[in-house]
C-alpha cells in the first residue's frame, strides 16, 4: 500500500443506463461507480474456474500476446536496472491455454506473472459484449466509439503511466487498486526512457509502494496529491486522459475490461509525435529562444483556438482557421515534405 491517504470519490446507486457521463467528465477527476457492472455475467462468476469457462465460451482461437514476469519481480512490470530494456518477456499463444496456466498457478506462492493486456474484446472475444457491456447512450460515445480491451492475469502491477484517452475501467474478477496522480505531477514521478516502453507509454522509475526518497526526492510531492481507488468485482473507475495511474491486480486471478475514448476528431495527429519533434527542434536551443517559443506556442496552440486567426480576414486564415479532415491531410503532407528535406 502506498500510504496515500486520499481516496477516490465513489458514487453508488447509479443505474447503468443513467450514468451522467458529461457531468463526471466535466469534473476532471477520477470517480468510482460502485456496482455499475455487477450484473454482468462475468462479474457474477462464482470462481476463477467459472470465469475462465465464461471467457473460453467466446474465444475463437486467435493468438494473443502475454507478458511474462519472473517470480522474483513480484508481479511488477518495469525496466532492467540500467533502464535499457524491459524486465519481462512477451509471447504469443492461445488465450485458452494461458487461462489454463493461470488456473494451475492459483495456489502457487512463487508463481511467474502472466498478464494478457490490452486485448481487443471485439476481435478476440466476439459476442462477449452482447452479454457484458456498458450502456453507452451518451452522445460523446456515439461520436467517438470506445476501444474496448480485456486485461487478464494473476497478481501484477502495471507501473504508473499515462494514457492519451479517457478511461472507464471495469473490475470484473478479483480486486484492483488504482493509484492516480494528476497530469502535472509528471516531473515528480520520474518517467523512464521514451524507448523501450510496454505499449508506447513511459513508466515511472520510482516504486510508489516502497519509495526511495534519496533517489527520487520529488516523489513526496506526487504522493501528497495522489489518490487511491480500490475496486471490487462489479465496480467501474472513470478517469480522464493523461492522469497517471498505477494498477495493481491483487488476486490470484483477475479480469478487467476497459473502455478508451477521445472526444478529439480522428483526423488529429497524436501529440506524442509533437513531443518527439519538439525534442528534435526545441529542447536544446538557448534558454532565451525557448522562452520565446513558449510564448509562440501559448499564442498559437495552448490559448483559445480561434485567437490567432480572429483578426485576419477569413480567406487569409489558412491553418489558423478551424481544422477539418481535408486541412489536416494537407497539413500532414506539408509536414512530411518539410521533415524529409
């Protein structure tokens, strides 16, 4: 346990078809929706064997990716000591065979960690959502259908990281603990290298459950504002994009299904590419130039979207006007030409 005193706000008694997603998103804070998915058949499974039987009933044989950690790592998936490699292996295999392995490890105290993560439900478990699914009747989901993924394994810890999508994490089998930090805590969480990463997101280098304040002194500041969400089977956790979160699966067998979505248009490029380009073009410039460029970005990017072009005739606004799919394509092509020079 982290020692963080703050608990994530929890609300109870909301019907699955009456979740005020717009209000919850407007709060810009994590919230636990107690019992939201408790009536899903998988959440009602009485045992790991019953849960495995439920999952197998939808599986059609496509190979999945499993992450495998050594027992001495105690379920933590992170970096090697020199941070040049990830300290676990990945393998492709059949989901039903991995599920049988997990059942066979239930009573093993020194078991290796098996973690089948970010597995697209519609692709690998067709028909699952006909019986196990959120009621997504809000307009934001109709315009931005979520990606629905399953996370299956034994005891494990996904080290603190951020995702670029909003998330609803549904705890179905076993218990989970999320430790969450606001996006501005990035500097106090000591991110690891940009490469390698498990799935594109950097991981913290710190152990938030056993802090080393000599090596990571600013971690104290992150822990002071962090919060903990403990989930039981049937609970769901909603939290905004870019929030840092460490996820612990606490039981010998655990299943979670999550819903990722953005409200940004699909034609928008990923800001992660912007970050890489900024490292190439801005980071190592003189401080005076960097201050000047910060002002430029505040004006063109981080301020009101309409401000930079508001004083210009409409025909002259070009890329300063509201973006659409066609403009995005032209701008992307322009960037490719410039980068290839």
